[in-house]
C-alpha cells in the first residue's frame, strides 16, 4: 500500500478502542499506510481504562462516559457528554488532515465541521443506519424523535466528503437517501481478526454432559434477537423433542438481565449458560467446541440490511450457522448458513435439529464459511478500499 503522509483523527462513541475491533483494524491499517493516527473514544469499564495510551503506534485519547439508561432521554444525556469530551480532546490533538467519524450517533459531524473549518477532510464511517436503529430499538414509530434522527443523518451526509459503508445495502442508502455521488462512497466490510479466531481442540466437558453444544456470540440488546433464540430453543425441546444439547450465550448488553430471566421463565436454566463477556481464549474454546452457531437477529428495518459481526466470526471458526432470512445475512454467509423464514422460531428450531443430525453437512458448511472470510470477505480486501477512501478524500 502506498504511504500517505498525513494526520488522521478517528472519532468513535459506541465502544472503547482497541476493544472496537473494526475501528482498531482501520487504525492499524492506516498506520501501516503511513498515517499518524489518533483516536478519540470513551473509556472502557474493565479494559481500555487509561485516559491516554499509545498502542502499537496508535495514539488513543479516552474520556469518561456513563452509558445511557431510561430510554431516549438517557441517550441525549450520554451523547451530549460525549460530544463535549470529543471536542475538548480534538482541540488537544490539534489540526488534522482527515477526521473520520464513526456512528452511532449521527452527532459527531458537529465536531467534524469544526475541524473542516481548519482544513480537514471529513470521512463518515456509517456503522449503523440510525433511523432504522431507532425504529428497531424503541418501537415508537416515526415520532418527533425519529424525525430528528433522520435530520441528523441528512446533516452528516451533507457534511461528509467521503462515506464509508459496511456493505452494499448501506452504500445504496448513502447514494439514494444521502444523495452522495457513487465515487464518494466506499464499501469497507467488517471482517474478523483471523489471528483471534483460530480453532483449538474441542473440550467435550463444556457441553455439560450433552452430545451437542449450541453457541451465540454477540451483543445482547433489544434488537439482537436473543429472545428469539431462547424461544426457539424452548421449541427445540417442546416441539422437536430434543434435550440432547447445551447452549452457551457469550456476550453482554443492556438486555442481558432480561434474557437470563426469560431463560428461567422458559424453563431453560439448566440447559442454557450465560457467560457474559469473557477473554478471547475462553471465547475460542467455546466456539471450537460448538456444533452449531446461532444468528437469531429478527427481521426489522435495521437487521435486514446490516452485516452481523457474529456471522463473520462464526465463519472464521468454521462453524455452521442458523439464521433468519435477512438480505445481508445471506450476502455474508451464503451457503455457510441455513435460513428460517423471518422470525419463525419453530422453523429456526427445526433447522438447528437438522444440522445436529447431519455432521457431514456441518463440516461442509464450516469449510465454506472459513473460505469466505479468508477470501472475498477478508480484511485484506476491505483495507484496500479504506486506503482508497482516504486517497479520494485528501484529493477531493
């Protein structure tokens, strides 16, 4: 990759860095291409806690942030604090050639506009479609707050010199809803860190005495479908008549406690294990032992067009997947997954059962998935598009 001298500032509010794997991949790719990279992000609670750090040559500036509680009002408080801290730290970093803002929220363009007046180019890295996220998460319809979210997205598109989309569906939104020219939009797919997801020998004791293990990895928020997975597992037991499995749910989120309670309500407490967030080495142990992985994101305005990181990570571990029928799930997984009709929990349970009964098919699907993330969907391909986006921004 050609070296591009310059100073880049990446803004992210959703997660700390390097914990945010996509932002960290982008940061190190830019570093390797010759950029001086600074990142402004919130502090983590158990990791990434230092206010300042230089990690592998990337300068990270972190601020304290209390996660939102209590609905939309809580998010306004969180985002207001994040904006203030981000602007404060951006002034400390000083002039930059490119400001690269990752959403959600679609508010960081306000900081980017300040830096644009100082000569920076603005790259908008659209991790989520915030209007669809609002509809899917809060179930309030197209109310006043929804219209405000749409206005913020429009303002972000207008301010951006270049848009980075995570898939072709998002690129289409940037072009049609955002009014961006095709040459100003670049697809940079999220991809698993292959070095992080390498199979180790299976540990049968993790199956808690059962022949099979099912696994879920990811965030547990209202829109992530863990409730669908739990109800499907109850149907696997009650409608299909199978109790020869142990299920492990790895991850956390603001719906975690509700999902543990739902598991107990469905009578699954003895067959379902919630680990919370765990170290990478333990995550790999569970996924290496799993027979089938679950991607239960329900059909909604956001999920249908979003690329799910867990699907990519399951494929990196050579695991077969059961998913609901979603447009971008099929683009990512292809034949490495089987697809139940949208939100049909009984069909989801039956597909899990079919895969448990077909070890050869599980192996075949796992190999297909691993080949996809090592080839067309690899970070090496996305990295080229990231550098191209930067080259285009600085020349525009």
